[in-house]
C-alpha cells in the first residue's frame, strides 16, 4: 500500500528533509551526515528554502545554472515543446534536433561541426572515449590527476582525484599525469614564471607508454572542482602540438568551463586552440533539463559515414532537452551574458586579489571570467593546506564552520577540502557580486584564526 503524501507545495521544511533522507541516497556523502537545504523556489541569482530564507547562489548550483534561475523564456520553450512533441526515439528527426545541431556548429571553435547528444557530462565523456579509441585504433587515454570527468565507469577512471579510488580498478588503459597547477607545481612554483615543464612531463609519459598506443589526451580545459586550475599561456598550444605530432587526439572537457563561464563561449577560445573532440553539458541548458553533447571535428564525423557509430541512448536528442538548450543559447545572446561574465569577471578578479591581501589564510586566488576559487592555507610560506587534501569529515571542522557561516548569512557556495568557489550565474550584477564578496570577507575571519 502506497502511503498518502502531501500535494506538491504543501510539505514543510522538516517533512521534506525527513522524507528525502528516508527514501533517497545523496551522492558522495555518508548518509547520516547529510543535512540538505529544503529548497522550494529560485529566481535569478537567488534561491529560497522552505523556511523562507534567501540564499545568494554563488556556485550556480553545480556550476551549471549559467543563465540564472527561473528564466521564463526557457520555461516557456519547455512547456511549448511538451505540448507539441514530448518524446520520440533517437532514430527520428525533429526540428529541435535540427536547430540545436546547427546552432552548436555555429558557435563551436574550428571545425567541430558534428554533435552526438547525451544526457550529461559523464556520458558525453564516455562516448568521447569510445570515439577516440575506435577512430585511432589505439586504446590508452592520458588524463590528469587534478581532474573530474564524471561518476560513470569510464569517466571516473579518467578522473584523477580521490573520488576515483572506490571505483578502481576501473576501465583499462588510462594513465594519469600532472597538471599545470602553478601554485603547487613541483617544477616552477618557486620560479618567477611558469616553465611549462608539465608539458615535457606529458611528452615523456607518451614516449614511455608508446605513442602508437595512445588514443587521446583528455583534459578539462580549465580544471573545475579540483581548484579552477587555469592553464598558463602556451600550455594548450603546446599540448595541441604534441598531440598533433604523435597522431593523438586532444579531447577537451568543457562541461563546466563552456557556455560563457570563462567569459568566452568556450574556454579553448582564450588560447585559440581547437580540440579534436569537445564535451559539453551543464551550461548547455543551464540545468533546466539534463543534456550533454560530444562535438567532433569533421574528419572524425566522416569516419562514421560508412561505419556504425558506437553509442546509443534511449534519451539521445530528447526533444524537451533540446528545446531547453535552444532557448538557453538564445538567452546567452539576447542578454549578452558572455560579455557580462567578462565584465563581472574583471571585478571578481579584483575583489579576490583584495581578499588575498586582507586575509592571511588565503594562499591563492584564481579566476577566469566567473569561474573562481579561493585556496586556504595554514601558512603562506609553506603553503600547507588549511585542511588536508582528501580530508576526512573529522578533519573538516574549520571548513564546516566557514560553510555554516556562509549559509547563516545567506550565501551558498561549494566547499571542497581547503578551497571554496566563486561561480555565480552569468547574469549577476555588480551589486549582487559585491553582496557575496562582503559575506566572504567576514567569513574569512574564521579561517584567519587558524593561520600559523
């Protein structure tokens, strides 16, 4: 017998939380430690809980609500598509599929003119692995340690951070290399400038593994949840040249960094580099519905003209999701959100630098557009992290205090070990941005007390 439940919108905060905890599993968490916010509505750069408290969304949820919450244009597009044609199987042709494919080809860099639709970033990355292996006839994939590519089998093996460990041994053929993480680089963190020895390291690994066995180098163009690591000038260009020299595909994961987040349509545009494959999701629909995609160069698409494409999904090219994406891309253009991300990004960079000057617990700040992070340390000279890398819950005390301060003061952001993020929706105004910075400024007094 199914229990009678309240009608939608009638539950109180305690009932929402209690039933969610009783019947559902939360990701990446010990279930007894979960204390979720009971969210009931959202608009623009804010969301509200069931107790009426308002939060400034300084992480765009999971770096995906790029256009802001509750945009009526996208909601209306979903409603109209649902009334017209909510679903057909992916062997059919639909107007949303035709229109979105063309729109993506127009904004994608270089000749990335063909697209395979998925439901998110992880399965986009899974399909990119298969495409690379089949196209090259090789099996090894080189990825980086400070990366996150998703939680499915192949994507979590590509992932370099500790979320990979419980899923090991994972898929075969994945090799990890070091990142261009200047603040903690073994080669150049004490040097006056980046030496790009991380590229020499990658080429050495390719030589030791055998270039003829390596299908692809698979990177986040700008590293996301592992610290907003922005490649120095020359890195992407150098990596592109190495891959070309050995016939290796360059695959750029722009699931987080794409669609204006960095102040360009795609992060690769900052360095005028065109990858062979590019995966996207998140900002493609701004989270209004699930959608991801693999964009591929013309020559790779040609490979499948007479060969079967090695992938399929029941909800590939789902009309509702595609309609949401079309409307979302139009919002980016109509509201000049990429230009706004660039302008607000300059203000964000200025304010992050000011916070670093003011607070001794801030070891480093990094940002590109509205993609930013604050890294906290116990000692600026030794660069000892405020909490250990891969800290256990028992070691996260001071970061938990910081998180609680932010929430009590109406700021929501993502805290990961000794870093927290500054990734608001691209529609944010200077006044709203400064509202968040002011709360952060006060909150950092908590972490300053731990400096030695």
